[in-house]
């Protein structure tokens, strides 16, 4: 049984020889800490702000393939330094956001302005969303199509600039304005959501016609630890019709596994999301008990497949705590199917490298049904 078959069978609640072994990644600070704690330098992990484990042999991770369709800004903004006093630097980023940050990247940047403040700015940003730009697809697209058809691992899309509705408006306007635009200018909010859907549908048309895709991933990071940043009523009025349009197109093309990626606690949004065709969620951040994969399975049954759900904070404790976390969640869900466990976010620098290795070994045994 290869990786693609395992993935598909798990999502259909069918027996497998073992459950796929995926992980999210680590923070750059975590990599620095682990190297100091004895992690070899030849693990295949490089220094980036977010470091994934996709297909990493050293850590025993299974592969996935991404189609690499670009739904981001094309062209991107030119990076420009606006102020630099040697300690703090103010920069316009390629996304058009102006940030102030420590020169040594020792803390999160301060976000100052965003590229869209009004309708005129929105008309300008639309020009950077030409779905017919040749840069939207890899230059070797025919080879990508052939590899996706023959792949022995799951293939997902879209890829660069993965898209959502609230998340794209937030990228344009910032979090506060993205939350209030639905009240301050509902006509513009409706227009933005419709435009995002039209852009996604037109851009993805070629991929859906030509490439084999095992799942599609929305990136809709619209939840805080106590709940979503917009209400279910706002979702139903502004976002839902356009989610339905895109998800219907995905299903007509044979893509039946549609995942939504959001941190925090989106639980009250999961039923509205199921109603518009989303049927998977990740990373199930363990900010409260209601987001436990066991609790979500109890509430939504087999309607919702699950990816993630292992509390990253537990790995900073001891081996007994890691055992309790894994044994309380994995055996019943793995036996039923529809669940692939990973940490609920990037591995944090507080996690000792020895604990990380122990977690991977214990999880591997459970994925293989060895306990």
C-alpha cells in the first residue's frame, strides 16, 4: 500500500496497513535550540522561519506533493526600506504591508499599514490578481500533471498563496478592518468576496481540468483561542455563497476532500462550513477541550475528517505526559479512520529535542497499530 492509497483509504474510513505519518514543522528558534541540544546538521531541515517535515527521511515523515498553483499577488510589491536606525527597520513587504521590526528578527514585527484602505485601493489590488498570468502555473506544468497522475503520495492544491475569503481580506486590510468591513461597507465586502471566488475559480480552472488532486486546502485563519473573528451569521451572508461556488467546482472535478486550515477555535463555524462543502479541518489547536479531535469526532461523526490535534505544549513536559496525550486521542480515532495526527501547530522552542524524538517514536508505533 503506497502513501496515496493510505491517505485516500483513511479519509474513507477504510482499513490501512498504517496511518500516514505527517508533521507540520518547527519554528526557526526551535531549530536553533535543537542543534544546540545535539540534533545532527544533516537532517535535511534548513534554516527558514517555518520549516516543514514533508518527506523528511531522517524524521520518518511521509511525502506529499503540491501542485504549486500560485494564488498570491502577481506582481508582488517591491520590498522597500522606509526607515532604518540600526536597531529598528521599517519596511514595505512584498505583500504591500508596512511593518516595523527589530533588525535581528528577535521578536514579532509591528504591523503599521496595509495596501487596501478604501475602494480605490481595492481596485488597485485587483490588478495583482490576474488569473491568466503565466506565472500562476509552474513553468514545467505538463511534467507536474504527469507526476501528479503517477504519484505514490497524496497530491494537494492549490499551493503558493493558498486562499480563503476572510484571510485574503485580512491580508489586504489588516485584522481589525477585515472584521469591521462587513458592517462599515457591506457592499464592498460582498464585492471582495465575490471577486476572490471568481479569481480562484478562473485560476484553478486549468488545474481542475488537467491535474489529479487528492485534496484541496483552504487557508482561512479566522479564529482566536476563544472563537472565530467573524460570526456564523456574517459567514453565512458574505462567505458561504462563494465557498459553495468554489467547492462545487472542486467536486465536479473529482476533488472530494476539502480541508479548511485555521488556528484557534472555529468550532461554531464547522457546521456552516460543512453546509458549504468543506469536510476536513486542521490543525485543531488545543486551545480548549472543545477542539480535541475526540470531541470533534463525537460532535460531527464521519462528516468531518481531521488532521492535527496533538497539543504541542505537552511535548515540553515529560514522557509520561506525552504518553497520556497520545494514548487519550490516537487509539480510538486511528481505529475508526478519518484522522491523521500531527501537532496542532509548529513545534515550539520549549520542546526539548529528546522529547521530540520520543514523541515521533511513540506516534509511529501507534500509527502502525503497535501501541
